[in-house]
C-alpha cells in the first residue's frame, strides 16, 4: 500500500504561505484526518448572515491542504 502524505498550508505573519508535509496512517482518508485533527474556530459575525471561520492545527492557522502519495513540488 502506498503511503498517504498530507501537506498543510499555513499562513505566516508576513502573509506568505508555508507548507508542512507528513505521512498519515495508510487506510485513513485525507478528509477524515483533516476533520479529526484540524480545529474549526468560528469568529464574530462580519456581515449579516455570514460567519468567518478559521482552521487551526497545533497553534498554526491552516489555509488549506494537499493530499497524495508524494509531497507536493
């Protein structure tokens, strides 16, 4: 079975995007790992009927993720 590598994309203080890749247990889907390990934080309502959500993993703000059999280039 091929390894499953997930890459989290982080937003830095300077506005840059950094990435961190690691292998997750084979058999686990990327979506289920993400939903079990990345916290969703809801902030104040900005506009009528809209909410702003942030995602956080180990104290870092996550802006997205990539999942596959190899780290992204």
